[in-house]
C-alpha cells in the first residue's frame, strides 16, 4: 500500500516496534505489526479478515476468565464515544499453536481512527506484555504477606535447631570420648598382651630349637614332622606378636616433619633388596614429592604395600611395580600398581580389617595385620586408602596424605 510519494505505509506499520493490531468497527482484524504476530503466536495470513474474539477467545480452562468481555466493553466504549480508552492490566491467556493456552497479562489501549465523516473507520489496539512484571509483583506480595509469619517461624526454628544442635554436639562429644577411651584401651591391651607373650614364646622357641638340634633324625618321621609343625607355628606366632606390637605403637610418635619420599623409597627398597632380587621384581617410580608426614609410619606404609606387591605375584611372572604421586590441591594422591594375582571386588573392604586373610598361610605367609596398619597410618595423616583390582589382572592401591593447613601469624 503506497501513497503518491511512493512510501509503503503497510510495510512501515508491520515493522513498527510495538504490539499493534488494527480492527474494523465490527472487530474484524484488518492488520497487525510483526511484533504483535510474534507475541500472540499467530500467523498474519491466517488471522486477517477474522473476528478478534474468534482468534483470541477466553481460556476455557479458566472459569474466571473475563478478558473477552473486558476487551469487548472497551472497544464498544471507543465506538460509542469516539475516544481513546486505556484498560487496566488484563489477564488474557493466549492460545498456542498446539491448542493449549499460555498465561499472559497485558496492558491494553484502544484508540479510534475517524474518517472524513467523523465516523470510526478503524480501532488501533495497542498492548504491552506485562506478564513477567505481574508475576514478580505477585511473588513480592506473597512474600510481604508471609514475611511476618515467616520471620516468627524462622526464629522458632532457629531456636529449636540450636537446642537440637547443642544436644547432638553433647552426645557427639561423649561418643568421641568413649571411642578415644576404647581405642586407648585396645592399643594398651594389644601392647601389654603382645609384650607379655613374647617372653614365654621365646622360651618355647628356644626349647623347640634344642629339640631340633638334639633329636631331629633320631626319632621316627612322625616325631620330626611334629617338631616342624611346632617350629613353624612358633615362628608365625612370633611374627604375629611383632606385627601386633607395631600396630599398637602406630601414632605414638606424633612429630610430623618434611619427608623426601624419593629418599624414603630408596631406604625401603634397600630393606627389601633380598625379596626384590629373589622375585626378579622391577620397581619404577616417578619423581615423588617432599611431604609433611610422620616419617617412621610413612616408611612402614611404603614398605608394606611394596612388600605385598612382591609377595602376591603370579607364579613364574616377575613383579612389575609402579609408584606415582599426584598433587590434588589439598592432599597428595599416591598409587602403587602391580601385575600380581589381583583381588576380587567383594574383598575390597575386608583386606583392611585386622587379622583378615584372603589366602591360606601355606601359600602366602602373613599375619593379616599389614593392611590394617596401612589404613591406620593413612588415617593418621587425614587420608584414605582403597584398592582397585581384578582377579588375575593386578591391583592398584591408592592412598592420600592430607597437606597441613596453612598457619597465619
């Protein structure tokens, strides 16, 4: 639609930045802006020539809907009075292309366009979508209404929760004291029991040694076999008591210091030199960190895990052991990987429990205390220890050593 000057007013109207629709006096849709088309989720070519209330009916699911009646009243006012009418904010839901209705709030204005005879030729219906504004306003109103009750309820909740927290803290403190007392008692018992057992066991071992020296081969084969049984059992008992003593002593030295793990590893490998040579083990390590730790316990931790990796090797397969360390911000993550016999997943937790053994003592020697000691040492350092493994595919023992918290002067 161009005038004599060549200006396309239709295109100008459709591109206008606002939500406008032009109605004929019988409320038939004559034209609409692109913005209105988008906001109302309609298509221009499908609604032009159709009635306003045919295209935009009330939401049938909202029994209190009055958008149609309010808009009709406003348009009739414009026709009758030939004057602009500004409506209050209206809830007027819009039908989506799938037929469902979407909640919308609008601020409408209806303005007449008169012809040369002072008759209403068109009505300009302009709206603003104020849905988000209304939602926020309603939410704030609800918050204001509930504020007093909420404040009072919160004060009561805080008071009740404070009482409950105090009660729980008191119970927790009692439990901590009980656990600490029990742990001290257990460690003291283990120390005394193992210490007091050493002397009579040493006597038994000496007598068995004398029997071996003086009578082995002079009695029948069954007697020699019994002597071997007693000797082996005595040796296992001595190893068990030694390990039990070590377990009870863990944590007695509470002085942490800077430990170079590379130096510590060399010392451990020197201690295990015979086992490494006999098994043909290959041990590889990345550059390890200097960490703040309990040196005696840390050395035992490395020695025990590496010794296990050598001990639980596959038959006719030399152990290959890799040692790594990774900085995890608040802690160090160590990993000791081997190519040994592996561990079934169902035993992952059991192996860290004291006196738990997965293998017959005749196949793999040990007391069932070593990994329990490792767990205790790692926990002393504020860390965790766990294993990932598959039977026949080797194992990876992970443990973390927590970094000390920074001290501010």
